[in-house]
């Protein structure tokens, strides 16, 4: 505070206090003496310090009206004396408090102001009771406090919020989580600059130049982010670029651009770094330290502006949401004629169906279906009931039988090979496991599809039985079966085939 202003206030205080002292020391005692002399002379009554009226000995008591006016006059003098003393004490306390606070700078002035207010109230209350007791010594104050307990409770409840704000303000000032000039951000994302802290609440000037007033009780419960005014506080600016541009080039360009922006501290170099590799582009952030954090909205906007101009000059593109749509052409499903022709060509390459005519192959193709199996997937399992056989279109399979607790591979079948014919033609359970070694596509031929061919071409049964007999030798496990002749094996298969299909 300027010295001239302090001297001006000191002069006003001295004049005012001098007048009060003159009234209390000279005027009021003189008036009191004149009043005493007048009352004694006119009415023969002496007034005690407690206000009791005592007539002179031998004189009759004055009328009641006269006694009332005399009591009112003395009470008026006492009240004026109390008021003058209180005015003097208030002026002294306020000037002393003003002198102390004016010598304190920064955040401590807010603390001193709040402490001054609290101490002043206490001094005023104590002084009033002392002065009151000097003017009315016979008035007991203890019963006054005792009898006003209920009134005190009522007043306390009525002032609950006020007292809560007062003590919360004292706690905030003692802890000093923020100071005047700091930028604060609360849980509701309201932010601004602290303008003042009083016993009642905190005033915050938002960045929209609106005044936000929050009570101390609410402020004490709020989660607050504080950016001290005398500290270098960091800010983050986000943007995105496409994946084409060089990261090292972008870092160098934007770092130099950010350092030249006003309010960006030159003590710490700005940081430009990749924040994430996003779906639409490279996500970046610029971290800078503001000299005056309360100006960060303007600084953020200026840095974004500089980014745009740098990108425009250097032909760097900002990223924006993009989607690449690939239109897949739907495969045309093969017609029935095309499917029959394709399957017929495959079946014609199988030695088992060489004797068939073209018309018979087409009939068999119509009754068959195609299946695809994954590598390692079982196509048939040993012991299963089966009524179909398989022709391999592409891929390969391995034929396995159990031997000494492991699966022994006895044969490997590839394109144009077939398997499962024994169960199809004789109705016997599967005699081996057939596992796909790679992705394998097969043609499945069921009993209902091959029966008409046997009815129309009995020679086909004999041909198939001969081929089956040769393949069975690979799966024969007993010595007695191995000594059987090929003709006996083929004869047995033909007999089983006729019996299974119901032929004589």
C-alpha cells in the first residue's frame, strides 16, 4: 500500500480517536457532574453508580414520574458512554488490523484478514461486556448466559451454515491449498482464477469472465486441481497426422514453432511426442510450460494456429476419420449341371468307377455330396457304423490302425483315391481311422446313390469286389486271414455285398 494512503488513514484515525477520548474524558464526566448537581439541588436525590435513587434524609421521595425521568436520564448517559467506548475500541482494532494486514503481501494477507475478522469479533464481545459491567455493576451477567441457553441453541442452528463456512474458511486458510491468482479446476470441470478468499467463501473468475462464488463449506469438500501462479505449469495440445509424414520432421518443426509462441516458457523446451498410433492416423501431443497459466486458453489457441500454418507450408496433412471399403465379389454358385459335370469328371478318374457309362456317372454325381475337412480332422473312425464311401478330390489322408497303444499309419491316400468302401458295400463297421493330413475335399457317396448302379450293372459289383479284396490285405491282422487266397477274399466280399444290398 502507498505510504500516502496509510498516512491519510492514520490521520483520520487520530482525529476520530481524539474526539472520542475528549468526549469520554472531558465531556461525559463534566455532563455527569452537572446532572448529579442538578438532581441533588432540585429534587434532593442522590443517584448511586448502580442507578439507585436515594433521597436526602428528612426529604420525602419525589413523585414516581420524577423518579422515572431521572432514571431514564442516567441510563441515557450510561448508554452513550458505552457507545462511545465501543466506537473507540472498534476504531482502534480496525486501525491496528489495517496496519498489520497492509504490511503483509501475497497469500498471507488473506490469512491475516480472516484472522483479523475473527479476533476483532472476539475483542468486540469481550470489550462490550467489560464496559457494560462498569456502567451497570449490579447487573449479573451469569444468569443472562444461563437463561439464554435455548436462545443460543436456536441461534446456533440458524447460523449453522454461516459457522460452517467460517471454520471451513479458517481451515482452508491454515492449509493454504491455493492462493489469490492461482488457477483452479474443480470436479465439475469449472475452472478459473481465484480472486478472493473470505470467511464466507471463495470467488473465482472463470475464463468466460463470470464470477463463481463457492462457500467455504462446499470448497472444503471439493476435489480441486491447483495451478500455482508462481509456478511453471504444463499444458498438453493434441492433434493427429496421417501415417505418410516423417515423425522426426514433424517433431522438429513443431518444437521450433511452439518455442516462439508468447507465454511459452523459454526455461523448459517444449516436448513433441507420439501419443498413440490410432485407427485414423498418428496421434500427437505438444507439452509446453506456461509462464502465466491463467492465459492458457489463448496460448493453446495460438499454438494450434501455428500448427496449422506449419502444416500448410510444409504440405503435411492432418488426419481425419477414414474408412477403406473393399467390395468383395460374391462367388457365383455352380449350377446343378456344372456341379454334376465337375463331379463326374472326378469320379471318372477313380479306378473303381471306370466301368461306368457317362450316364451312370452323372446319376452317381447327382446322388453324391462334397465335404471339406481341416488338417488333423478325422473323416471316419474305426468301429463307427457307416453307409458311405469317400473319393478324395484334393488333399491327402492317412489310414491308421491301433497297434501297441499308438496309431500306426498303414497307408496314405491322395487325390483320386477312395476309402470307406468296405462299410458302404458290406455294412461292416469301419476298420481303420482316416485322418486328413491337410485341408482335404472329398466326394461322399452314400448307399442310396450307388444301389441303382448295382441294379443296372451287376458286373460293377464283381469289379468293385476285386479291388476291395486287394485293399483288405493291408488291414488283415491275423495270420489265418493272411493265408486266405485272393479269390476267397473277393468271393466273401461279393457275398456280403449281395446280402447287404438285398441281391440274390
